[in-house]
C-alpha cells in the first residue's frame, strides 16, 4: 500500500506540474498570436486546463473503469465552481468584478451543465449521447467566441514562440505519464483501503486537477484581471461537462453508477446556479459569498464521504 501511495502522490504531482506548465505556456503562445484576453481565458487556457482530468478519464475508460473518470470530471467541476472561486475571492481581499459581457455569455450556462445529467439518468452514455454533448459544447464555445472576439482587449506580451511551444510539448509529456500512473495507483490504493475508486477520483484526483485553473487565475487576480480568471474556470467546467464526457462516450460507450449523476452532478449544477446568482448581485463576488461557496464545497465533501462509506 505504501508503494501505491507514493506512486499516486508522484503521479498526481506530475499531472499538476505538467498542467500548470501547459496552462502557462499555452497562454504565452496565445498572446504571441494576439488573441483577446477573454478568448485566451475562456477557450485557449480553459482547454489546456482540462487536459489533466481528460487524460485521466480517458485512461480510466481504457482500463475499464470509466466511472472513475466520470467521477473525477464532475468532482473537479464542483471544486472549480465553489472551492476555487472561494480561494480566489479570499486571496484577492476584495470583491471580484464581473463584467456585463461575461454575464451575457453565461446566461445559458447552467442549462448546458444540465445536459450530461439529463442524458445520464439511465446510468449509460451512448455514442449518440457523446455526439450530442460534443456538439453542445462546440455550440456554446462558438457563441462565446462570436460574442467576444471583436470587443476584448488584446494581449501583446507574447514572444519566444519556439521556446513556449517546446515547453508546451514537455508539459504535455508530463501530463501523459502522470495521468497513466494516477489511474493505476488510485485504483490499487482504493482496493487496499477498501473504498470505492470513484471516491478517490471525485475528492482527491478531482481536486488535484483543479490546480491549473487555480494557479492561472491567482496570477490573473494579482494583476486585477478578473475577467481572465473567471473565463478560465467557467470555460474549463463547461468543456469537462460536455466535450470531454462526450469524447469518452464516443471512444467507448459506458455504464456507471447513477448515484454519480444524482449526487455529484446535482451538486455541480446547483453550484453553477448559486455562483451565477452571486455574480448577478451587484456584479461583484464579495468575501461573504466566497465563504458561502467554501461552505457549499465542504457540504459536498461531507455528503460524498457519507454516501460512499
């Protein structure tokens, strides 16, 4: 068991380190090509940020335990929408400003998050479900891209394209190796501890895969670039819930415990409604709301631990 624990810690570190580097260098490459701040956050960096949970989920599906991957995806989404936002607000020491254009683009956000729940009520994702989810995700991102590309300010700090590209490839290699051993060691560890692997996926691996969004957003908050931080997190969550789950179903249709949908999935959608309601209130995320989001995440952890004993 000690050996599996050490492998799990090292492999999860590789995932976090690789995804953090990938996020950083993909942003620098995007800046070099003069993409808008909002597009960098909501699309470019968000898609790099989902690589950890995506690769872990795909590895889990290949190894015949797709429910581990699904639990990781939904668990990381709950953490992103609650715990990560709470950390950002508390770290900022001020209210996080919400741009009106951000609110315009995410009015339908919870509805898109409801799609994987509605399609998964029978405990199965088919290839047709996968096609629908990928299509829905693409539609959402098209709407975001169309609405914001002409109005967002540009980033001008990109340089050393070749160097940034090399480090992006290096970080992707770390991610691939780390994601493979994270799955195998997590399953072995769960068996040794006599707990379900899904629980480790939702609460431990899922939390670890939120680190790229957290580190990138903390830097954006420090520069008082609130829109970039918000775009990264919301974009990552939406991509996980639609495109990544859809790709998993396309690779190999799978069955899973319906409890994941009724508990983790409902927590995810509820968290999105709560967060958006906070965003609309005076268009600022206050410290009080940050602590409420933290309390929501703690409630989620307690419920998951209780139901997965």
